[in-house]
């Protein structure tokens, strides 16, 4: 049996649509209930719901053979897993944004509000820009409005939240989508099963 960690929420439902079309149906998973574990009728696959930021933890530590995780989480946490396939869903981007008319203060470190400090440090280090990272856990759009930061780095889907708060994108950092990931040991010991599922999912992605 392959254990597959799915992210709770809209992304997880999109991914399960792909799994279902690939012939990996787990009865009961769409029902309203408090259940977290769902097995396929033939016992070949078990899906379970976890918090999106925890998927890579379950996979890295072997509680799941496979999982589906946003590229943002993989880039931020660098888990020891194999990235197998871009599933083409959950598409958005990570970008830097600032108030309209922003000018980079060249005489001091740039203050950056973000929930992704590792991505931010790597991005600005590549530019040779000194920064002061302000690690926030939500509502990062407030930071420049209240003078806490000069800019923010966050996930942008439509940009409507930025526009509503008088912010605009000033730098594209990372394209994001859902990725199929595998535990390293599982990839050795369950290689045939993992490759078979990956190919079936790839066929569905290419049809979309």
C-alpha cells in the first residue's frame, strides 16, 4: 500500500480529482466527516488529510510514501525528499510588493516582512542586498502600511489583496504550484508502485 499525504483544503480537493481520474479512488473521502484516513477498494493506496505545511514532514519522516506540497513550502524548508512531478494545480507566485512609488533605501538594510524568511534571505543574497528580515505569520500586507517594513514578500494569486491595500508587485521571486513528492526510502523499496502512480498522474496533468 502507498500512503499519500494530501493537503487539506481547495488544493487537496484539486489533487484528489487528479488521483481519482488516475484510477486511485478512495471511497468516502468526499463525504463530510471527521475521518482522516481513506483506503482504496483494492487496498493499493491510502490517502489522508494533513495541514498543507505538514505534508513534507510526513513524507520526509516516512509516515507517508508520497505527498502533495506547494513549491513555496519545499523552497522554504528544504526537506530531504524527492520531487517527482509538477501537478500543474495551485498555481500562483511568490513576489515582493511595496507601496506605490516605493524607492529602495540604499543607505540601510531593506526591511522585509515575510512568512518565508529562508526564501527571502536566499533571494536578496543573490542580489547582494543587505536586508533585515521581519518574520511574520499572517497579514503581512499590514507591515509596510504601518511602517514595520519597507516591502513584503508573500504568495500572490490574483493580486487583489495587494491592490486593496495600496501595494504593487516590484519583484517576481518564485513560480509556485503543487508538486508530487516522495520519501527517499520509499522511492527505493516501492519504486514500481511509485513510478506507476506518477506516470498515471502525469497523463492526467498532460490532459488538463
